[in-house]
């Protein structure tokens, strides 16, 4: 079967592969600027935020672009050499709190993180789903590099109820739900 397809596919595939190879050779993705000669890192992020991995041997260094599974260059990271704040420095800043439910969930200090989102609409949908399920919720925002991440939490819960809430929320579709202790 495969041998029968080779004569049919070969004339079509060869020109496509040649053109793809020529296009790839015509414009190789390179860093916007090279790192300093004494840069020893295995990964470099240029001023455009694109990631490159060190390759080569000895003094023959080549910077190979990091790409996604779809072959798209991975960009949008803070450039190498710039310090990125960590959560402990920025902190989680509550931005919105839902009213306490009739079930008295507001007692205790344990929360269940149901998801972290870079898209505020997705965070809004998660919060709305929690409200539908009659859970109190809170959203926290962390700025890291060039992206803001919004985490949606259910709770607070007393210590003994947090694990049960986690299981119930996983059953309700929040597969990554995890208990956060005070």
C-alpha cells in the first residue's frame, strides 16, 4: 500500500520540502542582539522577549530559537539580565471578594485555588461558576514580567472542610483545584 503511494506523493512532496527548506534558510531566527561574550547561561532572552538556547561547542556558540510544538518562536519573556519580581515581593493583591454564602463558609483561613488565568474573562467565568455552586470566592492578581496572572480561590474554609471542598470542586469541573493553607 505504501509503495503504491510513493510514486503519487513524491512529485508533490519534493517541491514543498525544497521550498520549506529554502524559506527556513532564507531567514533564520536570530537574537535581536547577542549576549555579552562572558554570558554563561544556557538560555538567553533577547530585547524582544524571544527565547534562545545555547548550542555549539567551545567558543563556537550558536543561539537556537526556542519554539512551541507548532514551530512558533517562544517570545514574550523578560529579557535576560533584567530582574523579575517574585511573588513574595509583589504579593497577592485581592481585587474582588464575593459575599459570604448562607452556608457560613467565611469561617477559617483555608482556600481552594481553582485556577490561574492570564485572561480576565476566564477568571470571571471561574468566579461566576463558583457563585453558581454557592461558594464564596476571592481573586488575587500577581504581576510577573510582562504578564498579569489572576488566581481564583474558593473559600475561606475551616481546616476540616477544605479537603472536602477541594474534592467537590474537582468534581464540579475544576480539575486543578488545590488547598491553600494560611
